[in-house]
C-alpha cells in the first residue's frame, strides 16, 4: 500500500487461501495484494461452519522471528509445541506465542457441534529479539476483561489499554493493542489512535461505517480488513444488524524484513540459516519431540495460520 501519508480508511477484501494440511481460510494481510503493515505480517480468518474446511489443521511446523496471536470465539483448537505446552483453546481464549529463535508446534481445529470462529495474527519481532528464547502465553477467556463504555458497545481487551482497563497480554515488543469490539445495531462508538502506530480493524460480523474527521466515511461489511491511517480518532457506526470487529494497533519497527513461509527475519542469510538449522536438527534448542526431517515445514511449507 502506497498511501501511508493519506488520512483515510482503506478496505481490503480477504483472499481465499489453502493453508496448513488443507485448511480453507481467508487472508487479508500477508497476500501479494497487501503484504505487510509494519509490524503486522499476516492476518488469517479460519472461521467456517464446515468441518471439512479446517479439520485437517496445521500439523507440526516451525516458526522463527515472529509472534503469533490466536484468538478463538467458537469451536476448539488443540495445540502442542516443542516447549512442552499443550491444550485446547476454546471460546474466548487467546494464545500469544513468541517463536523467537525457534518453536515447533501443531494447531488442530477440532470437529465440534459449534461452528469454528477463529483468527491468527502474526506480529513481527524486532531484530534484537528475533533469536530470543521462545515464549508462550495462554490466556483463558475469563482472564480477558470486558469494558462497556456506552450503551450497546462491549469491548474485550486482549492487549493494550481501553477505557482505563489493561488487557492480560503484556511484555510484547511492539506494545500492541488488540480489542474485540461488539456494537449493537445503529450504535456509534469512538476509538482513539496512537500517532505513528499501524492500525487496522477486521470486521467479521455485520457492517460498520468508519468516520474520521480528516477522511470522511468508509463502509465495510464482513468480512473485510480496514486500515485506518493518519487519523487521531475514528467513529464506528454499526449497521442495522450490528457489527463485531477486531481492533489491532502496534508500533512499526522500520526494519528490513526477509520472509519465507513460517520464518520472518531481517536478511536472506538469516532465512538460509533457519533452513540449515532445520535440516541439521539444530532449529530447536531444547526438547525436540521427533525427527526434524519429518517436521511439517522442513521443506518450506506451512506459512500462514498455524
Ligand atoms: Fe503455527
């Protein structure tokens, strides 16, 4: 996108992508059309009412140099990683994983009686933290506070601060904000932006009109990603069926990136090193669970959600 200096709201239509072992998902960020919104590298919506769209999941695969944020609103995702973490994410749960120098994991949406509703965001790590020790935060639904600032508006605060309430995800390099905002029909709400941050909204239910003083009004009906640029505040006005959106913001890193599938580093040489580490079995520095040659992703597969 070349309109970084123009105030306004720019709407991105998600692209259908086949990912993992055959998951059909919708990608709004990390596509040839919209590759990077520094520091955000990828945004996938793997929601579906059809089990066949997701049940093959994202088997064992590596990551290096990024953080992945998985947010589940319905259904279940079973996970396991090379740090020894394992469990099931359910409605309202969040997993914030810092791959650092290297992690292997699997993420397997389960067939349940509920439709699957879930999202994954990739956040870049600054160069100084690309090879840090991998970390993992699992946040159960009840630990995510809900803020009600006005009638008909309810906001879950995953990360950052909203209405004086701080979300449970902390100690993240780019100081992200991650909100889940639900608006009833016709309701209006204001969100403020931090100058210099990259900010987007992902509308996944209903439709929203975004109004900014500098840039007029832009409407987005789910599913759409809306990039909000150079504004101090945006007013959200929900359509007749209400709306729900994720609101994500973070400080740009302004560093070069080199990306290859599940690895995002600063140089091609660092990508090459990651591939060599995989081939030589030195990618994981503790607790490898299986033969690295069998790990999904060892041949460059497995970018995207999971
Ligand atoms: Fe993954």
